[in-house]
C-alpha cells in the first residue's frame, strides 16, 4: 500500500469533516489530520509574523497530540509557525501559509532545499484593493470632516479633490498591487509601480510606467499617493524610511497594507507631525496588536485600522479552493500555485 500523504491542517477554520472529505476525495493517499487547539483557544487574535512557542498559548491542553501530528506531517497549512518547526516536523516537504506573508517561516529556519513554501497571495487582493481605494476616496473627498459636520449639525460645504488625473504609486506589483491598479484605473488614475524583477524594456498591462527598486525615490516623487503592498524581506525592511518619505511629494498620501516593517514608523511620525504628507493610511504595524500607548494613534491626518483590510466573508472558502487545488497538484507531482522565491526572501538553503 502506498505511503500516506499526511496533510496537517494547522488552520483551525478547516477542522471540519467537510474539508477532510474534500481532501480525501482528491487522492486515496491523502490523510488530512487536524493540528488540535484548545476548545476556546484564541488563535485568531495572535499576530502571525513572529514565531510562537509549541504548544502555543491557544493549545496548551493538547501539546502531546500536536507533537504527534507534526512528527508525521508531510504537508502543513498554517498561519503561525512554531519556533522549532524544522525539528518538530522533520518530514515536512510543503508549507502553505494562510496569509500572503511568510516571514514567520523564514524566522524558524525552514530550508529551501527540503521544503516548498506557498502563500495565499491573491486570496484577499480584491477586498484589500477595495479597502485601499475606499480609504483614498475618504481622504481626498474629506469624508471624515463631512461626517463631523453632520454630527455637529453644521452646514459647511467642503469640496474634495478629483481622483481622475492623479498618479498612484504601487510598491510591489503582485496580486494586491495589480488589483489596486485595475480598480484605480477605472477612476482615470495613472499607475507607476516598482517591480523587483524589472529589466530594461519590461512593461506591464497593469502600469503606465515601471521602475526598478533602485529608482524608488524617483517614483515616489511623481506620485500623489503611494500604496505599499510588497512582501516583507531583508530587501524591503524599512524600505519607506526617512529618505523615501522626504522624496514623496508634499501633501501626498501613504498607504501601507503590506507589513509594518516596510515603513519606518518613527520617520513616518515625524513626516506627519511636520505636515509633509497629506495623510497616512496604516493597516499594519511592527507590533500587533498596537498598544494603546503608541503615539501612532494620535498622529494628525492618519487613518488607522487593526490589520483588517481583508474582508473575511469569503476568505475561508477562497483559501480552501486554492489549497485544495494545490493538494491535487502536490499529489500529482505538478508545480504548485503561489510558490514563492524562498532564496530571495531569505530562507535557509541547507
């Protein structure tokens, strides 16, 4: 009898017989196994970017069961990465990360020579792009101030700026960046974008002009708003620093829906207090949850949200559809969708 392909479901939303049956139907070798959590474990509220202890705080009563599952796992789908994952799961050959970011698996030393890593890039791209454009419209049409006028019963006409004709910069023309570009163009917006794989003559149907990473500051200076949606890697750490912010047009808007580490928070705070930028839209932060004592909460003209730019009403179904297709590909020995360039993102090669 063929060896089973043990698929460890480390995403508790998939701990349901419906999902198990769908995976078993792909190939008789597939053995889906839940990575258990405590009945009331608060796994969803724990930030995923930093590796967690094993067992994590939301699974302390099922530690032995979790270790047994990880020991057998050939495939793992998870949001959080145990600190000793390579040792805990020596048979692991493929990891699917529930989010677009995979830095937590970089930090635990996953080997690019032994393990393929895929992510969920694209699953939330449509809803994140809706969020980005909604925030930009809110800023440029002064919705916040208009609401204040309503609450104060104050008749005070306030005319926002025209979206059409603006230049929108996109740092990272991946799934999210493309979704933002497609929707922004419907407003008559010009798109400038940074692409890591840029080479002379490269064009994209999603951008009017492409720039290599080394011309970031030049691109920033041309834009009325900039959306940061690149993956977190050693190359993108603090990419938007004091010099980059200084290169932006006075009054421009900065939007970050990538990772907090891509933007120098102290430099941004200084730029906002000096009034260099017109607004900042922040959905991600270095420390999450962001402490109530953080000075970022009180920055002028700053629109904050709690890492929730993705809508979740369809997320689980869309995620499972992607994972199910990749399980089929894995069992058939076919290339996986959303495989990432592990060496470029800093994964160990050994």
